[in-house]
C-alpha cells in the first residue's frame, strides 16, 4: 500500500509516527510522512518519504504561554481555533496534495484535515492517536480535569467529559473546516449534527499508540478501537553521548533528569533558578535539558549538567527519576525506562498523563506549572527517589512495556483491515 501519515506538533508528537512509518515500510509498504519542514532531516534519516508543512511549531509556542491554558479545554480550543484561522486553508491544500496516489491516510490528533481529504479522494482513513479521546466511562477526557472526589456518578462524568470535549472541538472549528472544504476540496459543508455520533459510531478505525499495561482498553470501546502498545523509535544503540555527559554520569550516583521538552516557558530564568533551589534542598545531582524550553544558565552548580539533547531511551534508564512536562512521548519514554516520573504539566493532556501516572503508582502527584515551587518540586523528587514502593511499581511497569511491540501490533491491525 501507499500510505501517508499526517502528524503535526513538537518532536515528541512526530517521533512515534516516524516509528510507525518505519514499521509499515519494513512490512513492505510505501510510506510518506506529512509534517513540519523543520523535521525533514529527522524523517529522511529514517528512510521515509517526506512532504512539508511550512508552519514552524516553535513559533506557535513562543507566541503563547501555554501554561495559561492548564487543563481548560475551552481556553485551549479557542487558542487553537485562532491559530487555525491563519493556516487551516493551506493545511488542507498541503494534505490534499500529499494524498495523491495514496491508498490509506493515517491521521494524528490535530491532523483532522486528513479525513476530509480522504472523503474527496474516496480512500480510507485511520485515526492514530497518542492519548485517549474516545468517549468512555472508565476515565475523564484527556484534555480536561478529573472528577472531584466528592462527585457521585463519576462514570457519567467521565463519559460526558469525553463526549462534550470532542463536540466542543468540532463546534469551534467547524466553520473553518467547512470553508476549507468548499474552497480547497470542493466538498459540501457539514452540519453540526454530523459530528455528534462521529466518536461513538463503532465504525471509525482508531489505533492508540500507548501500552494497555498503562491504560487498559475500556470495556465500552468497540472492536474498531484498539490499544496497540507504544510506537517507540529506538535510538539507544546509535546514540553516542558527549564526553561531558559520559563523565558526569560516571562521577557519582544516578542523577535526576529535568526537562520540559517543547514547552517554552516565558519565565525560563525564574524556572532555572527554581530548579537549582529544589536540587539544593534535596542535595541531588541532575541532568538539565535546555532544548526548546531553553532552561539553564552559564554558571550552573557542579551538581547540574545542562544538555541540549540526549536519546531518551539511552538516558532515562540511567536516571534515579525523570522530571518532565507530561507530553505523551516523554511520558512513554519515562515509563519504559522503569523509573519514577515526576510530571509538571503545562496544558492539555499533560495534566491527564500526570494524573494517570500518579494513579498507577509510577510517580508522585503531578504539580501544575502554575503551582510549581522549589519546595514542591523538591518534595516530589524526594518522593520519587526514596519511595521504594513507587520505584518497584515503575520498574515492573517498565519491564512490561519493554516486552511489548506496539508497532508490530499496529501494522498487523492495519494489514488485517486493508489487505484481507
């Protein structure tokens, strides 16, 4: 088959789809990845075809302090809509061109243009997501807050929070979508009623790229929805650490990793100082990731090493614990490593992953970025490093995740549906 995978976002959003694309290519399929221009080298180094989107996700994050959204889907979707107003028509055009001659479209969470393009070309489309969005009574919407402890009928809350969050997303974007359907694809507009059954129709094929050992498939999901296991892009064997990093790791006990990935914090120096103060409280060594968040400074104490990049699957198993923002990709890597995860969520599904990791005992209670202090971070690190029960649960979960092959399972399911 000729397959195009549509994926947008940060590196952590793109990397699992590169891994999935490699698995499909190894199974004999032709695979193209449609994503941001800045990731062209990343995609091509894994021998996949590439089609560019000019939008730079770093610029989007620089212009907005995403921690302001927290776990409020209304605020986040309004911001998302304002961004889509600028580039949605171009996104439809690029997605349409990238679908020429394709037998199957695989769409990530923000790649909804792919479904409309699939309609135009009369080709099948699969939803392939890194976080749960299908309505269920088992847990709340991944983009919203959990039910309060005092609330009765939590199952009903969970289902409605999922359903209404999805419908809010559709409602806010449907005018823009209809405009692009008309201008770009020459398709008729869709009524709002079209979207109500869409996420519970029992028909739309949906693959979730996370481990069933982390979030088991709920009993109220149909056969069209499958949890495959994580889509990991293995890099540990090829990664070579710098001499500075290797020397630091060998010079003392396992450090703590601290990094917030693509989260651009507009108070980065304040955040850096907060981290230094927290590490002084716990008297702990740390690896500090600069990255897009640009954490760090020239005069860091000797117990902290600042780096710009390291392969997570190489670095995380060497840590005593990992502190991060709770992005789906980083959370996956942290859980796979089998060490406790301290999650500091900024917005959206990061809150869900922070809540869930704590719920399954693989990390302490998450600390929202807006509530982070040196004292609260120090307390969480102490808990992660010194709680033997937490360490044992994280280690056991990591062993299970490492035994899974989510890519092979996803490829199997795709081929079962479209090659038989």
